[in-house]
């Protein structure tokens, strides 16, 4: 949902900003641009397209100057074109602004800004003009604060002014961190964009406004001047490189043998404390979006089967329909890789109003969701830079399993089972497996539809498999619970229709469903520990009962990846999508 980056320091800003733009491209890749102060003038270059394409046209590194801001766009207001790309300038061209979020009152503000001429269709441009208006009476820093205090909605904003040697920044509801080195400050939606320069970061809070020149001052619109601690991040620069893999998606799929181990490295007392609270709660809701919602759904089966406990999995965007059930004794488990997903945050805030307890399962330690939660379990998966969730999905499911076993009083057994997954995942992601799935992908490449079936724990796995295939290969993929087949979807099956069937140990019912589609001519791809005669193609996965969903999704992640690559698509940046969905 857009990435922003800013720099002030002794080095040429354009090189640092360009590198930052490339590393933030997963957040939005419709358009990009940068503005730098060069000898008292703002030089702004921008355009529609991917960073590298725009760079070829405008040559970002040719811009001189040490203070600048840049932006990757994921369009919300206004078409994808050069004019709507950020940065946006005021009428005089002396103020440049980049913004991530949505300014809900931009139309009202625009009407009040009489005499200003707006060039773009975006909500963001209004910020540059608001600052310009306030600068009639105030210096840049004070005008910025006054302008920001008029905004409604969500924002991470950076602004520069031609004659002021400073970067101004503000955040509310959209992520923004400050990187601090001995002689420079970096601003960014995400840490990887400046990790080559510094690992020291300040996590900004909502309503924080920052003035960065030679020093930094933080002012909170509600609390006045504040001091925020400087933390150190543990990520290594290598973790955010591709490590010889062609794409982040493949690297992150292969990393899963390791990330599963890291996910379950939790303090036992924390897990047991959360398990106890869950047992005592009156009404537990699991909420998330997309893949994280599929992890919630898998969690609901695990809680039922392992812990014999009923929980309610709800899409975060639908949660408002259930919030009247919430009480002080209710508990929410919010699952989110980014911890910045707008629908999840809204659901959590609604639950907090009812004083319900919030537990989150998050990858980003310093996210808005962790701050909103009473307790958090961190996935520890390291940065996930492909837009698709892969390693964080399996980490989420592993943490759900860990909680279910702990509630059942079987912590040691659960941990032993989870620890054993390492070798199985290692084998499932081997080069040999990847090559075999590439061969299968060639067979499926020109299909328009792929269907996926599963029952019980394998039903959410089927939903997740269909999501992975469709979002990265653009082949329509749809999942059904095996038992639903005869209630309608069977009508879709014709000769040659590919149907992926997830089979758990001894599930005769799903084999019956596989037979039903096979009889109608389907090409049956079985994902199972054992080969059945009805399979046209067998993807062998290790025998595992409750933890099957972690293992069985992995070959389909690889298949989806191979489909995208064979189609010449960029698996890390599927069209129209962005990594963290910070708008509703
Ligand atoms: C799919 C995918 C998305 C996310 C969803 C929630 O591959 O990545 O469906 O799972 O946008 O994001 P988080 O987990 O950050 O809340």
C-alpha cells in the first residue's frame, strides 16, 4: 500500500533513495518518484511503471543534493499515470510531499484551499498545498504540523521544502520508522530499505511528527514533545537479499524448514499463559485477512480436534457483524504478518472498546497490531518480501498448533511433533521436488481453471492453495470442501479439468470425492502420503495428522511459483496487489 522513504545526511540522497525504492517495491509498484533539494530548488522526477523502467527514463541518480524523499505507489485515488505518481508539489514547486494512506477529508480541504491549482487526482496532493497555505504565516516546520493536524484518515507523510534543510515526517495509522546513523536520518515504511546503512531505529507512534535536520525532534500532536527510544533491529542485511534465488518467493518457500523452527521458539511460560487465558475466555474469535484468515480457519480445526475447544474464525473485514457478541471476558487472536492490515486493526480496536483481551500473532515485532495487543506471539520469520505469504503462513499455522497442544495439556508432545517438521520441509523444498513441480506446472500452464478439494483440516489448506495459485499465476483457482462438491461445484468438472485433492491419512470420504471428479473426466492431482489409483499425478507429502496442513501447502506454493515463472510473470509482485493492506 505504497512505500515511502526519506533521507537527510552527508551522502547524495538519490542513490540511497533509489535503493530504498527498489527494496520497498513490494509495497506498491504502479509508479514511483523522488524529490531532492538541490541548491535551494526541488528537483522532482517521477512516472508510472516499475522503478527500474522509470529510472531508465529519468535517471534518478543524476539528481544531486543530500536531502530527499521518494515513493512507490499502489493506487487508491486516481489512475496509474505520471501525474498521479508521488512526490506531489505545491503551486510554487517549493514543497514536495510523499504519502502512504488515505486522507478521508481531502475533498473538503481542497475546497477550502481557494486559489490553489491541483494537478493530480490524488488525495495526497492536498497535503503539499495545505503546507503552502500555512507557510503564508509560519515557517516550514510549524506549517507542516498545522497542516498535518487538519488531516483525517491514515497517513505516513514526508515533506521537504526548498529553502529548509530538514525533512518533516508524520504518521497516523500507516507505518513509518526512522533509521538513525551517526550522521544521517532515514525515514521509511519498512526497515529493509535502510538496513545497509543502519540497524538503529525509532518506531514512531500515531500522531508523532518528526523534524529532522542535524538533530531530530519528535512532537506528538496529542502529547507535545516526546522522546522515543532508539532500538536495534536484529535482521541481517543478507536476510533481505535473494541469496542466489531468482525471486524472493522461492527463497521464502525454501526458508520454511528454518522459519518453522524459529516460529516455535517461544517462551513456554508465555505460551502457557495465553493458553490458560484462552481456556478461561468466554468466546474466542480468530481474525485475519487472506492467507492469515486461512491460518485462522486451520486454527479453528486444530483447536477443535486437539484442544476440544470451540473458537470462531472470522474474516477481519466481516468482524463488525459479530462485535455485539464481545464482552470483557471475550478473547481475540488477531493473526497478521504485517501487523498493519487496516481491517485487522479496526476489528481489534472494536474489541478493545468492549475491553476484550487481544492476543496477536505477528511477524513484524514493532507493528501497530503488536502495540494494540495485550500480548503477542512473534512469528520470527524474518522479512517476507514477496507479496505472497508463504513462510509466514506456515509459521502462523505452527503457532496455532502450538497453542492447541498447550491448551490440551500436550505441550511437550506438540513441540516434539513441530520440531520434527524441519526435515520433512527440507525435503519438500528440495531442488528435485522443485523440478518435479515445474514439470507439473508445464502440464497446467494453459489451464483456465484449477479446482482444489479438501476436507477437515485440509479444507483451509485447499482455500490457501487456490489463493496462492490464482494470485501469482492469474489462473482461476477455486477451492471446495469435499462434501460440498455434489451441492453444485461438480457441474464445473469436464474432461481434463485439473483438480488438486488434499488427502489426509485414512480419509475415505475425500477419496470418494476424488472418484466423483475422476468419473467426470478430471485430471486428479493428489497431495497425499500415499499413492491412490485414481491419482493421475501424485505429490507425495509425509504422513502427518494434525500438522499435515503445514506440509501439504508447501508443494502447492512451489507449483504456484513455477506457474508464474513459466508464464513470464513476476511472482514477487503480482498485478494489483501490495504486501500490506493498510487501507480498507
Ligand atoms: C496472500 C497474502 C494476503 C495476506 C493478507 C493479510 O498471499 O499475502 O492474503 O495474507 O493481505 O496480510 P497480513 O497477514 O499482513 O495481515
